């Protein structure tokens, strides 16, 4: 069971981050009025990518990750990884906000912003993969919870 949980977790992460990689590219194309910027193409493609692929994959990746946590991994590396996952979720939500704004004709950023934003998912994915693969012992364990008896 553990193998299949991990397998589908990795697949869901791959699909989720593919969406996070591709959305900024579509935002750049729209801003630069490339062929992908045509409203009849841009709106359906970005909506399908965000709402039907990336978002369900994100929910599945997080749910499977929570199930994998139940198998008992612990340590500060896991807390650090969860912080990075939370940043990925916030980035996902921000891309959704940008998609909403662009769908209503409000473009507050230029192509340089979207290109830089396109690198953020890669950096997050690499950091998450590094923490997962290495499970570094150098970061140590989390401190124990405070003892309820010692609290005045």
C-alpha cells in the first residue's frame, strides 16, 4: 500500500508542477500578444490547465502526502518540507488570482514578472525533492512539546 501511495503522490506532484510551470508561459504569451494570447485559445486552455488538471492534482498530492505522513516520517526536515509545500500552495493560489485578473482584462504585470514567476515553481520543486531525498539528519529533531505540568 505504501508503494502505491508514494507512486500516485509523485505522479500528482508531477502533474501539479507541470501546470505551475506552464501557466506563467501562457501569461507571458498573453502579455506579448502571441498566438497563444487569442482569447478563444487562452481562456479555455488556462482554465482547463488550472481548474481541471493542476488544482485536482494539487489536492490529490496533498491528500496522499498526508496519508504518507501517517506512516511515521518525522524530524525537522519534514517540517521544512511542509513549509515549502505551503509556499507551493500559496503560489498555486496566486496563479489562480492572476488567471482571474487576466480573464477580466486586468494585467498588472509585464512579461519579465511572469518569466521570473515561472522559475519559482522549479526552485520549490527542487528544494522539496532535495529535502525528500536527503532527509537530512543535520537539521536535527524538533524540540519536544512543552510539558503541561511545567506551565503555570
